[in-house]
């Protein structure tokens, strides 16, 4: 710990706005609390919630860092009281409660996972936010099982890519949607059995044709808005729908009779406000069920672009354009 600096560089936002409001700044090194670790960051993933926070639409929960960034990979350089599972110098990837866009960041020891075998720091930094989100929602909340059929919206983004890869590797039949024909092959390569362009095709009709009129068991929805009733139409009897984002709109007029008639269970969650214990349980299950797939290279995240930390505005511009496939990562 003696070689740690007194301050560090990080992205700072004075006022919410366009990507250019992000500027490099320096602050005193954060103090490690009980159950926490300090990570010297090598790479940090860029995610949709970062863009929303920068724009002023997703304020951090009480007590969380105001600095952007929810996932990192790096080296543990300080350890708090009560931490026994990690040692100084361990290389980890981690879900962080904020602060990822900085040379150093704090998180809870229970939210760290080992770097998968053969993974670079950039690849490892692309894992936590998306894998925690997908596992916690698609598998823990919606209960997707092998042999079931799932409809995954936004298949080419970071969340969608992870959902397709995990669902297909764990034995589900996957239907994915995308808004561009040129992204079809990418989704198929991840493991999707059918890819639908929702701008040129009726995804409900495509789902019903693929499932021989039965509908899907699960819908993994990032769209919200006008897609909600379409999702209900696409679901089978006793189907489940899980909402993880509202990219089209946070509001929808829902046909409640359809929900009742099909006995549909509709749930959803956001990751960041969940308790330390809840996130730790997701981490435990990921380590048990998913890390073997990563260690054996059965799943490898697709890195679309990397940018140095001072080019964070360019990374956000790319994310806003929707032209990316997979993950965008900042490097240090």
C-alpha cells in the first residue's frame, strides 16, 4: 500500500449534458472501508447507464461514487477489514457502484471475480455489468431453463450479446431482434437460432412461426414502450417477461386481459440500487455456473472498440450512435 499515490485521475462531470461534459480531473484516493477492496484499474466497460447518468437521467444511489463507470478489470492494491477471499496483487474484474472511469476505484470484495483464463484486462472489463444484469434477470428472476425458447431484444448490444451467448450455451432456443440487417450475422454467430429485424419484419409473426404457434417461454426486454403488448402477444401460456431497460419508452399501455389470459408473469429490475448482499449472490452464482464457460473459452465477449480514458466522449458518441456490436471499453 505504500506505493499508492495520494490522488488519481478520473472523469469528472460538472453539469449533465452531451459527451463533451466529461473532463479529466484529479481527486484524493478513496479510503477503503470494511469488506471493500481498492482496484488499480486497467480497463473499464462503457454501458447504457453511464450514458444516462452523464445526461442527468440516472442519478447514482445514495452513498455511491458520482464518477461514471460500473465495471472494471485491474489489480487489487488495498484491502479493507474483513476481506479474506482476495490478496494484494490479485487480478480481478468487478462490478463497482460507480467510479469505474478512474485510475483507482473502490468496490466490495464480494463483487469481484477472477479474470477468466486467457482473458485480457480489456475482455475481463467487458464482463461484470452485463453478466450480472443478464444472470440476475434472465436466469434468476425469469428462470430460463434448458429446452425453453427465449426472445431477446437488442441482440447486438452489450446486454443482448451476453444474453444470447449465455442462453444458447445453457440450452435454450434463442430468437433475437435487431434493427439492422447487417447485424444479423453477428447475432447468429453468438448463438441465436433466429434473428428478426424489427424495423422490417413483424417479430410476433416470426416468433409464432418459429414456435409453431405456441409462443416463447421468456421475453428478455430492453425496449419497453410499444414493444410491451407485442411481447405479450409473443409469449406462450405461463410465459415470463423480464424488463431490464426502456430504450423505446418507460411507459406503455398494457393489455391486462392478455396478461391474465396467458397467466404471464412480468418482472424486472435495475442492478445498481440492489443491496451488497444481492449482488454478492449474483456473483457467487456466476462464478459457479458461468465462469467455467469463460475459462474454457466457450463464451468470449466481443470488443467492438477501445478508447483511452481521455477519449471517453468518443466512446459515448459511439454508444449513442447504436453502430457498435458488443462492448466498448476504456483503457488506462
